[in-house]
C-alpha cells in the first residue's frame, strides 16, 4: 500500500514537472518549434525527478544496484515516453487538441505502463525461494 502511495506522489510530481516544463517551452521559451521537441525536452527534465523519487521512495527495497535500476528504469521510461509521444502526436496532429491538454492525457496513459515496468522489472524485488 505504501509503495503505491509513494508511486502516485512521485508520479504526480514528475508529471507536474513534465507539464510545467512543456508549457514553459511551448508557450514562452521555444514557441516556434514543433511541440514534439518540447515534449522530449520536458520528458528529459521530468525523468531526473522520476528516477530519484521512485528509487528513494517508491521502491527503496530494490535489490538491484542504482546503475541497474537506472538502466532498467531508463528503458521503461523510454517505452512510456514513446507511448506518450504517439498519443500526444495523434491528439495534436490528427484531432487538433491544444498541446498541453494532449500532453496530460498522454501522460496518464504512459504512467500506467511505466508503473508496471517499474514494479515488475526496473525495481524488482527478489523473493525468497519457495520451500
């Protein structure tokens, strides 16, 4: 239960960082470039918050090294980002949604995928053998 609560808190903070960084980039700092590029840059910023928070708070009992967790989490986060980017592009380019709203929807879908990959792979706990 505690793990799930920390996951939600860390995920919410990382998502808020992602959305805020995207909004700043897209609306003020780099408004003339494709929103997909700003989404990628915002993802990179949020990734740091996400990894540190999940490693230290959501999955502190991980029995793998920080380096292994970073590599695994990096791959699972990248998979989540690919889902995020695909949904984001579909909503903005095909349906015409406002980019920040499309990003919020894309982040919700990617979060579920990232949790499952983090829980069962990147921060997997070793279980005692049966017997």
